[in-house]
C-alpha cells in the first residue's frame, strides 16, 4: 500500500504532505490514521522543532472522503492531536481547502496560504453541518464573519480567511512568507515553545473537553439522514441536490 503522507525534514522542521491526489487529499479513514501516526512520531522526536502540514496537488484537502470516511471519533482525535502536539504545527497551503480540510487548518498554530488558494465550508450543501471541525474553528474565528460562510457554503479567498482568523497570512510566495516564521521557531527553546503553545491552545482544548461528544453525535446523526444521502448522491453525480430552488 502506498504512503498517503509524505515526510521530509530540514533543519529540525518536519514536513508532512497529504499525498492522495486521486481523492483530492480527502480525509479517508486510512489518511487520518496515517497522519495521526506521523504526528505521534513528530511529538516524540526531540529533533523535531516544528511540523509543517502541506499537500501535493492542487487541493490541500477536499474534506471527508464520502466513499471511505473516517470514524468521527478518529477525526476528533486527529484535530485534538494537532492542537495538543508539544511542537508548533504550521499549515502551508497552495491550493483549495474544503469542509473538513478547514478543520485541519484551524487546528494548526500558524497558517499561511498562497493567494491562489480558495476556501469553503461546503457541509450545508450536502445536507450536513460543520460539526466536528467546529471544535478548532469556532474558538479561533470571528463569529459574525464566520456565520456567512458556515450558512451559505460560499467560496472565499485567502484575504477573507485572514479576516476570519483561519489564516495567519497570505502571500504570492507562501514559502517566502513562512521563512521568517520557521527561522524564529528554529531559534526558540523547545521547552519554551511547548509551554507557550499550551497558553495559546487552552481555550481551544476547553472546547474539545466540553463539546466533542455532542458534536460527534451530531455529525453521526446528520450523516444518517435522508438529506445527507441526497446531498452526497448529488455531489457524487455532479448535480444539484433536490432542495435547490
């Protein structure tokens, strides 16, 4: 079986690349498991100062794999693992991000995207809600700005993602934008980075502790409904869902 996560390391920075281009890096059960394993390795390795989460192909992540979706508990575990990892995790995006991919993005500590990237919370268009991914998304974004995109499924640009709080920065050259950030992390004490990250993520983890079970149950309930079946079928058949007016 081919690897779904590419791994390289340069001067203490481990780069993990979502590498399932045939599914547009959708969150399948195997991809979630493999990414979790790679993050566990990074967390235990004293030579890893920071982790960069990126992608191959034109899509960072298309959301949940509708043909082979992860267990909701596994997705919650992956998002929490990114938030809790004792190393900074940075998202490097040069393509499109949809639905569950925005959960990965929000779980990261720092996120940068190229100006050609696009974003959308598409769950409402297939008859479900952005339930599990709300655990990292809602604590890190502006609620009034977020409401529009949660409710409409519209696409939005990197500058808008910065305004929402999903991105740290956007630039024509995302690697140039991340270079000073990575230099700063390489100059920082591993102990200090771990402790400082705990300060920054405390509110996000409170949300996980309080809401994870409820949102996991909501996700499971919605995916079993007739609306979800119609929405997913319409998506796979590349047609409008029955409720479109």
